[in-house]
């Protein structure tokens, strides 16, 4: 489905403004918005005597960023109505680059928010409107520095549509990917102001990962832009930290989060507290309690609170605090939301609470923190005779993943055990094992193809869209 990826969230979040580079007033307000200081930006906008598409655009941009990043409850209907009124208002201005760019972005904002509210048909409808304005903008102002951004958005969204709509032209995906990479490489040659060039690089790095399905390549791209991302803004710090962690550079990820906290970014963007709390948990550090609880207590809209509670629950479980563990389990069952992937994971894990095993969970947490030696040592010392069938399939999956990350050829043996477990409808382990086994078998076309096809046949209870997408990409590359 359109926008069904975290990448597009950040793409729109970082959608850079089109104001002239020498306009210091707009530039300053733009920076305030990007730094999650939306109230300050709105106050400054109200003080302006300027009546233009740029001012209307910035008002909507501030509303959009606030909607995406706030920990407070914000009305979906009210936000959509604001954008609709501003679109009508902007349409009355005389033709200009600013007017068309404003219309492009406001339709994109609406597409994103409709998606987040699971109104997928309206989301696609708004994207189609945005694409019409984008085509007009590119045709009329081909040398404008915002063209690169709109080209990236168009290609990326078209790739999502082609991958997920039954009537889409599947054969064009590879061509679109090639064009996407070409746009990224050519963007540097455009006369883009420095303030917006950095944001274009952020967008490029996020979408490059989606296209290539490779966090290491994304992180390598980010590193070419410098290691000061963790100090340059709220959004940059969280992207840098999360990408570093996905690329298995956990130490650098943790340092980036600490830098963000030192800069006070976690007060503006509560998500940083959640990420740092998880990072501390993966190091078995008691500081996890402070940051996870801070996130929970300051997230008024309850988004991903159940996920933070799950991590707290794991902490208490491995530390033998049965009372706290049960309290949190019950809290997630009673009040936990089930909208975001993180919330769905929390629900899934709690549903399987009775099968939790302390050693397996400690091994899992060590793995998540990149401590593969500790993870494998714990697993190899397990007394599996007391494991039930659910614990056994998890045990084999944990062994397979850890051996895989340690480049040990025993991984394929344990992946096969999980694949043959017959538990593909109960756990995500079989689908993921088939995918990872396919990656390990890529030198053998027939074997790799068989594994990826098995992955697509498994109805994983969670993460199915994500793992099937990856398997489809790998099959396409094999062919």
C-alpha cells in the first residue's frame, strides 16, 4: 500500500522548504520547524506582514511536523481540514514556483496523514493530486533546486505502487530503481543551498535503503555526509542512531543517542528516549528504566507506549521481578494499542508470554545489542530437554541467527530446523528463517529460489508484509 514504510514518514517529515536561500526570515522559520520548535515557528509566522504562498506553506509545514512528532493528542480531522483550507487559499495566488511547490507539499502531507489514519484510498488520491502538481513544477521550473526532491518522491512512490497494487506494471520496477539511483547521484550537481542539500542527503539515504534493502549501504551513504548528524538536529540524530544500529554499529548508535540527549533533543522528540531506553536494555544497563519510563509517562497520545512497556517487561522478567512483569503484561493486554508495527509486536509477544524463557530472552537481548559471543554462549549452555515445542523453535531460530551473524556455516542447519517446524502460522521464525537461508544460498540459484518461495508461502503472524517484500526483491534479483 502507498506509503507503507517508515522511509516515507521521514521523507515527508524532511520535505524541505522551497523559499529562496537568501530569505533569512523564511530560512530561520524553516530551521525552527525542522528542530521541532513548531510553536516558535508559528509565532514568528503570525508576526509577519507578508501574505504569500510561502507563509501559508510554512504554517502547514509546522502543523504537519507537529502532527508527526508530538507526544500529544492531535485531531486527525482538524489537521486535514487545515490543509484543505490552505490548499484552497494558496490556489487563489498568482502563478509562481512557491505556489506550485506549496500545493505539491500540502497534498503530500495529506497523503501521509491519510495513510497514518489507514485511509488508504484517500492517501492514494492525494498522492495523485500531488503528482500532478509535481509534474507541473518540474516542467515549468526544471532548474529549480527543489526538482531533485520531487523527482525522488515521485520515483519512490511509484515503486511502492508498482510493488503493492495488483494492476501495476511490475516490469518497470527495476527501471524505476535505476532512475532513482541516478537522481540521487545527479542531485549533487544542482545548485542546491547548503541548508536543503543536507536534507536531500537524508532523504536519499533513507530511500536508498528501501530501494536496495541494505542498511549497510544506507549507513555508508550517511557517513559520507559526516559524523556530526547526532549533533545537528532532532531528526538527524534519531535517523543516524537507528541506521547505525541497523548496520550493527551499536556503539556509534548509542553515542549518537547520548549526544542527542546532551543537546536536549529528547525533550522535543520523545522517540529519542524510547530508542535510548532500548539501547540501554540491550546493554543490560539499569538506565533503561529511566528512559523507557520517561517515554511512557510523556507520550500522551500513547503511540508505541505498549512497545516501551514490552521492553520494560523484558527487563523485569530477566531480573526475576515477577510482580512487575505480570503488572506490565496485564497493562499491555488491557490498554495496549495495535496500530503501529511496534504496537503489533508488543501484542504478539505478550500473547506468547507463557512461552517466555529467561535464557532465551537474555540471549535475544544480547543479540539485539550486537553481543553475539554472549548470545551463542547462553544458547549452547541451554538445557533444551525442558523446552516445549514453542521454546524449541525459538531456540533453533536464535541459534541460526547468531551463527549467521558470526559467519558460522552451522546457521543453515538451524534455519532448516525452523523451516520444517510446522509453526509458520504461529510464529514469524519460519518465514524469516526461509528468507535468511535464501540469502546464505544465493550462490546456488535453485536452492535460493526454493527458500525465497517458501518464505512467501509462510503466513507470518507479524512482519509478513516486510519479509515478503524482501523475499520478492531477492527473487527478482535472482531472475
